[in-house]
C-alpha cells in the first residue's frame, strides 16, 4: 500500500468479531467446568434495546467460541439509548454490582 493511501476501515461486524476473539482469549469456557460459576460479561450498547439485533449476533458468536449463556456465561446488557455520554455511568453501575 502506498503511504498516501488510507488504510481500509473495518466494518462494524469485523470490529465485533475482533472483540469477541479477544474476549475468547481472555476467558476460558472450560475453566469453570464443575465449579458452578459462570463468567459475567457486561456489555454496553450505544443504541436502544428495541433496536439491538446485534445482541443476537453477539450471543451466537460467543456460543461459537464455547460460551453459552445460562451454562458458562451470563451477559448483562446495558443500553445508552443513543447517548454514549452515559457510558461512564453505566460502567460504574457494572462495577458497583
């Protein structure tokens, strides 16, 4: 690539998959086998719950990596309803719980 060319941008799905792969490297779905504990993952979404079909894709991608909600994973979604400025407040709520 010529130094004057802009690097290609990733699509939203590619970014999500990259994040899921990173999450998969950090969590071992077999590490809690038999211990009764599930990994808890807090997910902050810019949009609203009504317009969040990506939550299904997120669950499916995690399942493909061996993380099954209700078995070895608990997902806690929080929605900012279009206001990303709420993220610090949402993150604080995750930490407090």
